[in-house]
């Protein structure tokens, strides 16, 4: 422990003012940020799309394309 000193942000990184690391010309956006669960399900969706598109690699037939559409766009 470091006693009563503030270690900063996560993993001991120094805290900065909001918008301090923003791109030049970009306005500070006080809107909502993605939650960890939302990011996780986004990653799961990307993995699902990658696995489905892998079936279309090479020389897919009409059946392969139909399976891709049926699984990617469920009714």
C-alpha cells in the first residue's frame, strides 16, 4: 500500500482531467460510456460473425449461403 497517497487511476496510471487526452478539436462528450457487459456481448457478436463468415470461405454453394443468412438474420 502507498499509505494515504492517491495512486491514480486503474493499474496506477495517473489520473487526468476529463478531455485531457482527447483529440485536438474534439469536444468533450459527457454522454454515456459502454458497460463491460455491453462490450463483452459486442465481442461475442463479432466472434459469431467471424465463425459464420468462415463457412463462406472458398467456394460456397447456395446451401452454405442460406445457412449463413438463416443464422445471421434469425426470424
